[in-house]
C-alpha cells in the first residue's frame, strides 16, 4: 500500500466536534500519522457515525491534561511531532502550556493550528467554539431565508466543515514555508473566519459602487426549487425553457398565461419564466423531469433524502462513497476522500490504540531537519506562481485563497469578461489579490500568450468542463507538454470519473443530492437551499488542499501532476453525520424542527421579548443548568425576558448563548472588534474606489497574509502581464488588433 504524500509527517490532534477531527482525517488520508489525544471518560461522541468517520485511520491515546504526567506525555509527543491541531480557547491553551510562544521555544519545528470560535484578537476570543452561536452573533442566521420571518437555525454545520479545510490548508502552507524558513509556527483559523468565507459574496462596501454592485443578490431572490406532480422537489439551475417539454408547455400556455404565472414571484436572475416553470413542473413526476433535463443539458437534481447519496452510481465511481469495515459499526458505507492526487489519498480502518511507549515513533522520510534559516517575514506561499483560468465561484475563490497566502496569481478571462461579472459583488468576492488579463482562449492568435503563461506558472487552476478545456487547449496533456513540472488542478461538478463526469453542476444541485436541502427545510416542510453557496466553497478549499499537497511533493521530486476536486465529492464529505449500513438502512441524525428553530430543546433559537437568542447547551451539565433555569415551558420563560436579560441569566448559570443578530447588513464592516481581529480588508479599486471586504481566513502570527490588492477590473493588468511573461510590444499589439486581448 502506498504511503501517501504526507508520509513521515506526524500530527497530534486534541479536539472534539467536527473541525479538528475532520482536519486530522484529511491529513491522515494524505499520508500523515495522526495521534488523537482523548481525555479520560470523553465518550459522549464515541459510538456515533460521525465519530467513526472522522477518526478512522488515527491512533488514540488517553491523557489527562489537567495532571502533570498527562501534560508531560503530551510534551514528549509534541517534541517529535510536526503538527498540532487543537480547539482550546486561548486561556485554556495557555494553562496547558500550548501558547504559541511556549511551543515556539520548546518545539521550533511544530506547526500549530488552533481552531477556535473567534480569532485571538476578537473580543469573543475566549468564547466556546460552538457553530450555532458564532453564526448567531455574526448575523448569518438572519441571512438565510426561511419558512417564517426572523433568524433561521442552519441545520448544516457548514462553518465547521469549512474550518477543517481552512485548517489543513493553513497547515500545508506552513509546512511549505517551514522548508523555506527552517521553523514551524502558527496556522490558526476559527469558526467565525470559516463562516465569513461565503459572505465574501455579499458583505462588501464600495466608495463609488455601480448600480449592479449596490443591488447584490439578496435573500428574497426566488430559488428554483419546484414541487413536482408526485410531491417530490427538484432544483433546476438556469433556465429550463429550451428543454422540449418545457418549451412545448410554455407555447401551449401562451404569453398572457406565462406572464400571469411569472408575476406571482419576484424576478429571477436565473430563470426569466420562473413562475411558469413552476406551474409546468408541477404536472410531471420528479424523476421524469430530471431525466428529461439531463438529456438536454439542463442542470437539475432531485432534492433527495439525507443519506440517499450513498447509493449514487456517480459518487461510488469516484470513490466519494466507500465501504468501510468499522470496528464499532461493522460494514458500512461512508464518505470517501474528496479529491485526487498522485499518490492518491489512502483509506484506512477504525481508530487504533497507541503503543504504550510515549515516544512512539515511525521513520519519517520528510522529518524536520532542525536547522533554522532565519526569519523570512514573507507570506507562506511567496514565490508560488498561479495561472487562474477558472470562472464563476469555486475556481476563482480557490485562487483568491492562494493569493491571500502570498502566491502571485494571474487571472485570465475572455475579453468580454468572466460570466460572473454580471453579479459584480459576488465576482469581487472571489478575485482579490490577482493580476487581471484578458485572452480569447482557443484562438490561434492567443496561443503564444497562453504558452508563455504556462511556462511562467507553477500551477494552473480552473473549473472549466473538461470537453471545453480540450477545445480551448487548456487540458492537462496539452499544458504539460509546455511545462512538464506543472501542477494542474481541476474542479468538476461530479468528479473526474463516471457517467456524469462532464455534466454541468452547481452548488445548489449538490445540496439537493446530498440531502441538505431536505434537512434545512425542517421536518415536514419544503426543502430549502442554503444561500451561502457551501458546495462551491467546499470544492474550492478541497482543490487548494490537493494542489498544496502536489506542490509539497514537487518540492522533493521535482515532478508535477494533475490533481482534481469536485463539488459532489467535497459536499458529500459532510454527509458523514450518518453512514449507510450494509442492509441499506441509515444511522440516525438530528433533524431540524418544522419551525426551523433547532434540533433539540438544548440546541436551538428561542424568541425573547425583543429578539431571538441562540442557545447551545451541548454538555450534560449545561443542559441541566438550562432545565433548572427555564423549567418545562422554556418558550414562555424566554418570552418573558428581554434578550439581554435572558442572556445574562443563562451566562450566569453556565449556559452558552448568543443573541441572534438581525439585519446585519453593513454592521459587520463597521464592527471595530472584527476590524482588530483582521476580519476586514480594504484597498483602492479601479472602478469602486475604496473597497471593503471580508478579510483574513488565517492567522500565521509571524508571517503576513497578502490582503492588499483589490479585485482587478476587466483587463486591468493585461499589458503588465504580457510583458512580465516575455511578450514584446509587437506581439501585444498584434493580440489587441486581433481582439484576443483588451487594449
């Protein structure tokens, strides 16, 4: 069996919930040896499907970190480790001897990623890392439309899964920087930073905005989730009007009837006949519609029950669903690795005990050499050259993250602009840090410029469908012939193998296929899409992780490779809350209530006299304190108090809670605590003037991030780019004359 790209890297993981254990799983599948530290008696999560999924392939050791001998054994493990992942708030970390300065002195080789609720410089830095409370305080629960007014409990723990990906990307960036600098250091992230990533589409402010930028894409936009004749729902992305059944039905309705149906709903930017489509789709069963739409290249998906994706042929063909022999659950289907590299990620069995020797060790092929090389002061990925040929959201957001980490990124788009430019605020949220050039790919006149870009690049990244990529001459084999050492990263919708490998797909369809639209609607209610675009962000982050693994290996071997990620694979990983047994039954999960307030009396939203309050009493002692305080009629107890008073009473009793802020709008950008924590970024933009956006997703402490370049205007840096890759003025003017680049 192959060892994996991270063979020889040792990780110590001290975390519960999703983010830390999921990060450990991702590093383990990439080849690292992961040691999981568990406190005595910490069995609340053990035996659950999620625990089994997140901890397969790791070794476990029980340590009481409140005792001297437990902390001593931890120090022995860290002395020979490369990475520490933990979820301690700063005060607790310091008490355990895990503060950054202490670890830097004792273990200079160690890369440390703390996944907290909030960044260390935020006023809430010492708050427990509970996702629902973070989302409530940020105002994100009010950004999601629901079946009732007010904040909505978000059933999908998207920030926790995003935080896991941000953690492993930060770790990889720091391991790459360690080879340069000869020392480890911090690579911290938080649930708040992860939750803010999708809001980069929405939360921004410009000094001189255009009308399109001002409009944005608010939560009242109608979502094309349509009820079919059999009561099932389908999600259709973009207009289905040219599909024969729909075209015939629209013609039969006539213009007046079509207009009358459309008038029942607000205008849709994806479906001009939204209302008429809705009425027509109600006349046939769901499966008939999706099969018809698939035959005619219309992206659509049935809103499936949670866990149904485990049966999916496409998911199994790509290894996104795997059979695991779990020591507790038996033979079950679980989510598999979400990306591909060479060597591929490895799938291993259940959680194993650690040998009794506290200095347990294996040969480490890439062990830290222990030779400090001085302080570079440069961003982690300084020197990495990235060619961004992507469009829409997943591809460009991935390369924006590389730019944030210090890579030099050139974005190439057609002379008419990226298709996403029509949604200006969303476009701007995925483009900062890049140099922007235009090039008409596929045109023979553009070939010398493309070849020059590929020779310049270390990495090419895109999310163009592969048949189109071949036509445009940007497939891996073509570009590898130009630059054999290239790392080529592609994001597809459904994965690189199987019958749907070249199909169109979007975040909405992955949420539908993986059961999250059903779960987010609430029990007995219509399904609901999370407008945070989580599938795109999962895919973007998984692609960056795969790319950095390949780059990490190339630093040793000198060889490039093609790596891949997908919307389906990355979203399917989040289905690990449940596994499918061999008989086809599904392990249980918590369901959102019909009112969309929460999943239990201890973990939900309550309405106070003047607003909503989020409560997350997840520990037994917290649940007992809540019961003692609020009694049996909890809704009446909360309704009797103002939100501030209720919060004070709960906090005094030891019950974690936060106000669920409403209408956050631009308040985030005016929040001084968020600014001090690095959660804001600002720069001059060629069109918008002073532009403010969501800021840092990591804190590397001694290494900076590169958050100082605004998203490029169309073709803003074309001339500069062409000169930098070696084209002369004559070549540039010939391209302009042929209209393959902008003047």
